[in-house]
C-alpha cells in the first residue's frame, strides 16, 4: 500500500482517541470520547480490545496538580465528571455531592477564578470548582453524614487464611503460572507463600525465595539511593541537574536549567513517555542520557504528570556522577551504588541487576508471554541495561519485603541498621504531581487516596513478569506480589485491593471489576484471533523482510510465520484481511495493528504501528 493512501487501521489522526484513567473506588476505568468507529469489524475489535488490555493502562492523563489548602482543594472539571461521581471519588459517598456545590458557590462569591454551580445536574469541562475536605464537607452537610476513612481491623490468622485462599483462586482464574506473595507488619513477616510453578510444564514450585524481575519497582530503590546521597550532601533535591552534569540537555534550551534533581524522579519533567526510543534498542547508559536532547518537552517542569523511563534512568546516573562515578562507566557505577547503599545494608541478598546472575540462581522464575489465543508461553529474560535505574532489579519476594519494611521503618532496615534518614525518605513519598483525582506521584512512588487512607505503591513490568509493592503507613502493613507472566495487572491489583478491603472491612468491589474485565478481554482477543492467520505467504511478505531503522528486523521463519524483532523482543505478526496488514500476537505489542506501507516519494518500505499507549512507531527499511 502506498503511504499516501494508508488508512492505518482506523488509527489515523482523523480519529481522536481520548483515554481517561481514574482510580474510582480503587479500580481502573477507561472511557473514550470523540471516537469514529473503524470501517471493518476486525478494526473495531482491535480498538475495543486495546481498551481492555489491563497491563497497558499507561497513566498519562496529564491532570494539573490540585491547589490544596487546609479546607479543601481547587479542581478543574473533566468531561466525564458529575457532582455525584466527584463525591464518590473524594468521599466514597455519592450522597455528599451537595457539599461540593455549596463550597464551590461560596468560593465563587469571593474569588472570580471559581464558577458557581447553578444546576447540580450540569458541570462544564474546564470549570474550576472547590472540593472541601471530608471534615469540611461533613460540617457543610450539618453532620448528618460520616465521610471519614474506614476503621482499620487487626491483621488476624483468619484474615490471612482468607487472603491466601483468594490469592490462589485468583491466580488460577487469571492463568498466572506462578506468584510469590508476602505481607509484612512493621519489621515482621506476617505471611509469605509461593503459588503455582516457576515454569509451566515443570514441577518446580514458586517459593518466597524465588527470584523474579521486578521492573519499575526499581524506581523506588533508585529514589532511596538518591535520598542517601542527599543525606551526605552530595546532592540536593532542588539542585539544578546541570550543576551535577553540565552536559545535560533537553530539546528546549530554556527548560534545561529549570530541571531539578527531583524532576528526574517525580515524573514532572514535562517530557512525555517515549519507550520506543530505547526498548530493545541496546542503548548504553550514556546514550539514554543523551537521547533526552531529542525528546519533545510538552509542559512546564513540575506541573503535569508524564511517566518517562529515560528521565528516571538519567536521575540514577546523575546520582552516580554525584557520588564520583565517571561518564562512560555510569552503568557500573550505578549498580555498585545500589549494591552498597541499598541491597547490602537492607540485606537483599538475592537482589541483582544482572540477568546472568539471576539465571545462575537455581530458584528463579521463568518469564511467560501471552498470546491472542490466550496461550501462556515460557519465554526468555528480557533486559534493557541502559535504563537500569528505571527497571533492572531482580529479587525474591522476601528481599522485596525487606525493602518495604525499610520504607515502613522510615529508613531503618529490619535488622535495625539505618539506611537513609527518615526526612529524606519521607520526601520521596510526598505527592509532587496529580495523576488522577485520587492518585499522585512522588519520587519513585504512586501515592493513592484510598477512601481517605494513604496507600503508597509502585508496580513494575518486564516482558514476562509483573511486580507490585505496597505499604500503608497508617496500618504499618506492606505487601509484595511477584508474578511470572505478562499481562497480570488484573491479578496483582486484585490481590492488592483484596488485602486493603480485608484490613478495612470493605466490600470487594475492585476484585469483581477485574474479574469482569478479564473475561471481556479474553472474549475480545478470541474474536480478533478468529479473523487472523498465523501463517503468511512467503512471496507476499518478501518485500517487507529485512533490516529497519531503530534496530528492527522483519524476518520470515521456517514455519512460515512472520516476526518483527528488536533486541530481545520478538513480535509474531498475524496476517489480517489485507496483504500489508498484520496484528501483533504477543508481548507488549499484543493486539497492536501493524502495517507495511510504501513511501510514495522514495519508494522505501515503512513499518508503522500505534501502541495501546498511543505511542506511534514508523521505521524505514534499510536493507533486505
């Protein structure tokens, strides 16, 4: 197909997709507006499925930080908001909506920035209103309704027994090969158990000592590492990055000197997510750092949430520079700092950033991929060493629990050794930028308002694995969930919310939602798979084979399957209705439409696709 006539699978710029993610009662919901249905049933199925892939819920809403004061906060109305939904979000009680109307109208009478709410059934997108605190809302409502947080229950053996049963039933429902789960209370292990097997088809069980990749939970370790450097005066949170690394550059030279150390860790740099720059490309630490100069800056630093792995990785490497590391050897310097400042003092004996070291340990989990047929398939380890500070750690659930206990201990490890000051560790938990109405990001941590309770957490994905670490300061409780399969967010989030609901005596709403979402997802991918052919015509795909920009290679294998390969990642391309149209069968590209188009000007072949996150890829063939 010629480039000028490409329809791009209904994902052209003429179709405006607006995805809104919010944690409503702790559950992911997605809505889509201004959507023009694709012209073919398969395209429609692919778009619908893209909204259902649980692990691909990239949080990119870009909401500005609310202006918080003692009696409430300013809030900008979004297109899907209603007074009752906002009351449910902020107070977990839809009936409290009159308090928002009263408080807003009172503010509007004094401050022209606020618009009065004249009709309780109608809010306008962009309207600025006032959300009173729960206590202030109770006062406005005359004390006739309680909006405080739920009461914490004691962690009992019966509760943990019910929790164990739930984990195993849920693991089987979500087809997770194996999982390790640990619950901590203070600096003690309250529950530790392995579920399932390390590799499908093999008898070896998962145990709490089994080593897994833990992905982006590494960011929390990098933040703790940086806090130790702040403790020693080698860094300051508000220090300009250029003072530590004079060659630091963003694409906007006016913004570059404004970036502080904290901006590298709290997702507020203004640089959006662009994983296709580095994923599988084999970049070194220094190449990742240099790549920032080519990335667009779309918002002012410190204002809007943009998840970006290169920025966080650069933060870790800047820390290595501050500690005396040499440019050209920053990967090694960062790894040494992580070992000496975090792993060793906390006692994380299994923790490593080396894939070779993990595979040398007898008790390690095998990663598993997931396909459009619903198959769970053992795969190899995937690593991108260039972004190590953003996601390279591997560890057992017990060692991750020691890290969580150190967080709960305000910087004191389980054996009593102080690793980092309480003040600088607490700084990493401070909400820096809003993600949704009830979710913020700090430095290496998400901070969630769960029914008025502060829950601090981070998850992590490496192809074939999923990790989740959580702690609740008020309850002095922490949780670690490690799994060995791609697309296991539904499982890990269900486990997380089930523990929270047990601790606070709440209904199991989130768990039901994730079960329903999983069933819908399986039905949707089955419908897509039925319209695809796993085998291709060798003659028809011959013009697509070869090396492409960005280290991609398209290859035809002996079994007549077509693959797009980049570094350790390989996507099987399933043939769709038209000869140049395919759908990705596995990996992080699952259900992604991919197309080969000919550039009308040069005649070069292009491989194009749009990931579920919205990130677009277009790569020119270099050689057959």
